[in-house]
C-alpha cells in the first residue's frame, strides 16, 4: 500500500470561484433574511406562540446532527483502526466542523436576542441540557480542530489515535445532548422519551455519511481523482446499515408510544391524521429518506452505479430534513394534553380547540436562513479543501486497499 | 409689542395660579406620599423570602361562561393591550403571535358532557420545567414561589416555551412601541404571568385578575400565601377538593383548581 498523499482541490479557477460565488450568494441571502427577521421581529416568520421552533430549527438541528455523523468516517479509521478509511479522515473532520458551524449559525441567528450571545456564553444553568449543548458544541469544535492538527502535522501524528478517540466519545455525547433537547421535554407527548438520544445518534450516522459521500464523490469527480470500488462499496453499504438502524429505532419509538393508551392521540396525529406532518413522516422520511435509498443501495445493478448512489445520498438528506420537520414542528403542532378525558371546546390561546392542531406556515426568510446555514457549511468545506491538503490524491483500490494492493 | 406685553401679563397670572395650586397640592399629597413610601419600603428594600409562597385556588364552579374580566384586567395591568399589530400582519396570525398571560378555557368531559370554565396561566410550579431548561438561568423562581423571566438575560431561545406543560409563555414577536414601567417588555424575549409581581413588591394583597373576578361578583379566584395555614387560601384549599393540572408531572403547582 502506498503512502497517502494529500493534495489541494485542483478545480479550475473559473469553476472554483463560480462555486464560491453561488455559495456566497446563498449564504448572503441567508444573512439578509436574518437581518430582516432581527429588525422586524419574529412576527414576519411563520412561528407563533403555539409553534415556537420552526424552519430555522429544522435546518439547524439537521446540520448539527449531520456534523457529528460526518466525523464517523474519521473515527472508523483512527479509533477502530480500519486503514482503508484513514485517507478520508481529514475530509471527515473538516466536514464535521463545517456542518456544525453552519448549524450553529442558523440556531444563533434565530434567537430572539442574537445580540445576547455573550450572555449565553457567560451565564450557565447547568440543569439545562441546552446549556450543556453550548459546551458540547464548542468542545467538539476544539477537539476536532486538534484532531485535524494531529493528522496534518507530523509532530502530532502520535496523538491521532488518542485525540481521535476523544473526538469519537465527544461526538456521541454531543448527539446524545442534541436528542435530549427533545427527549427531556416531559410536557410534550411526542417527546419525553429517552430513545430520542440514540435515535438522533443513528440518524447522525446516516445523515453525516450521506453528506460525506456526496461531498467526496463531487470533489473527486470535479478534479478527476480516482475513487476505487473497494472503498466506495464499503461506504455505501455502511450507509445502508445506518439507514436500517434508523428504521429500527423509529419503529421502536412509535411502537413504545403506541403501546400505552395515553399516547394514542399523538401517534394518531403523527402517523394518520396529521396532514402535512403525516405526509412528511411516511413519504418524506420513511419512503424517500430511507426505503428508496435502501432499495438503491442494495440493488444489484443500481447499487453499483455512482449516479444512483449519489441520488440515494441526496434522498437521505431530504428525508433527514423531513424527519426534523416531523420531530420538531409536527410534535409542537399537536396540542398539549392538559386535560385527559376532556375536550377543549373554547380557548383564548389556541389550546387545540376540538383537537385542532396548531398551524405553522414556514416563511421565506426562515427558509433562506436555513439554506444559508447549508451554504456556509459548504463554503467552509470548499475553501478548506482548496487551500489545505484535505483530499487524498487517490482512493484507487490499489492505493488504499491492502488486499487489492497485495493481489496486484 | 403690545401683543407681547399682554401675553406677558397673562403668563404672570398663570404662573402665580400654578404656583399656588402646586403648593397646595404638595401640602395635601406629601403626607400620603410619605406614608405610601413607608408602606412600600419594607417589601422593596428587603430581599424576597421563602417565608411565603404565593399561590391561587380557582373554583371552576364559580368561573362564568363567557366572562373574560380576568383576561381584560391582566391585559390592562401588564400593558398587554399596548401591543400593536405590525403593519402588514394578518389578523389571524397576529392573534397567534400576540403575548397573552392568561386565557379562558372551556372544557367538555368526553364521557359525561360536563362543561367546565377556567382561567389558565402560569401555574408557578415548585419545580418549574421552564426554569430547568433555560440555558442562561433567565427563567427563574423567586424565593416566594413566583416564576418569571429576567429580561436582561433572556436570549429568546424559546426553550422554556417548549418545556412548559401549560403553554403559559409568550414570545414578543414585534417591536415594542409602548410599555408600562411595572411590566417591561422587549422584542425577542419571553414572558408570562408573574402573579402581578409589582403588586407583591408594593405590599398589595391581590392580583389584577383576582380583583376583576371579584368585581364581577364571581370570586372564582382566590390569591394568597400557601405557607400560611391561617390564610384564606390555605383554609379554602383545606375545605375544597382541588387538584393540579398535569398533576402526573409532580411539579407541585402554586395554582390549584377545584372542580376540574
């Protein structure tokens, strides 16, 4: 097996600057959307006192969850000693940082008082999982940057395994924290479930890997680097395993909720009568986000076709956004059950009169802010791989696969 | 010139009149101001203690269908009716975004069809989920049991609104043009019923909703000290069967309901 050589992304300047211009424009639109919402107040969004977290949170939580998952490829190499994955570790870590930065940006810019970020950094309520998440996010950034340093700097190489292990443990804690933001909410029928933490972890495996594969395939394709089947098949099969795991946990979550009568209301809403949320669940998340990609990945012909697999990754991303929409918005749209056995027939504050769910219509600025977060993540990645040595020169079988190399 | 002279004469006349009036008023009002300051001095200058725990008992049997006197009184007292719908905002959406501290709810029992009316607001839990989840500690509980938001440290994340089992909190979605000194309000922060905390700090004995309900002759809301066994509230709680909304969450709410 050859020594791994990393090289900057050799895209033609026209393409590179063109890509940056597009990403900067989308990020800029997100920035303008933020300024508009910040100046006017949240009344210009679709968010209300009934649905308090909307589209920005869908994008932010999606990006944060995907960020921790994007680091998995590096962990497989450093922590679990799979040499095949080692050439991918740098990109994996960079993508993790970039996605987290994009997600956090959206989260912060949607605050009612984003100017008080310093307050959030200096006042901690340690009983709040949200406060812990602030520490987990900043810690993740620091550890992954250190991890990148150990990989890129020869003096740091001896520490790669230990820092990589710390990063792996930290990312599990981070996603546990993100899932617990919802899992700890005892008041809401759709939350209040410990399984949300592991569910978010396996979702992060799948979403992070899908985005990683897309970025890897696109960047390699653009400057004609070889990407052998050996690694490609492993990565896409791994995505299949992750998707299967998500399915299992989603099934367990809903079966657990369905078993006790007291949750039948919320389950009927999410799975049967919830309108757009039911559609998002079955079509967006389960079908488009998991079953169709699984079908493609394990199809004897399509599963070998890179375009099809890339499409499957794209569907996983869309499904992930649909999942977040159901988990975050759908769960709020279902009215709080305050009076079991009684129906609220009139209320001055939308308490689900006659079971009516809370309405939420996403607004354009919210959507643009969310897209801006994705653009920022991609911008960091594009600049990173262009100016620094993140991408391996080759992922051809004979260069990375010890078995293929031995055969040759 | 002549016009100026005449106006000067008029001015002199007004000035002496104003002077005499102000002097008389000062003499008349001063003792009252001193007394008021003395009465208010104790609660304002001393730290709030846990010797009291403010709470309420709402007797739903007395809460009248169609009456919203408590809601209107709260709106007046806390300046909620000063919120202005932003230009270009639809009525229906604004109604979902405007802050409300208290609302009337009408329930029907699924099995029996029995109707119940009640006011619903922050329940001032002993273990408030909104305080647990607040990342900065802006959502806090005073020693006297009042749960409220410190508007200097609220970052507007709305996690407390996600956590509240009673949907008692409101987010300020719009630019605030006018507000009352006793109830400060700002765009991008969260707020909710604080049991008329300014009245507590002034040593007054009730809340706006309680007064309004009494003025209507319903007396459905009783306010008082849960820790004082001799308080009318404690005695009423001893006499009437009551429960907490979402009692299963074991939050030990300060607001109790009878007949729910």
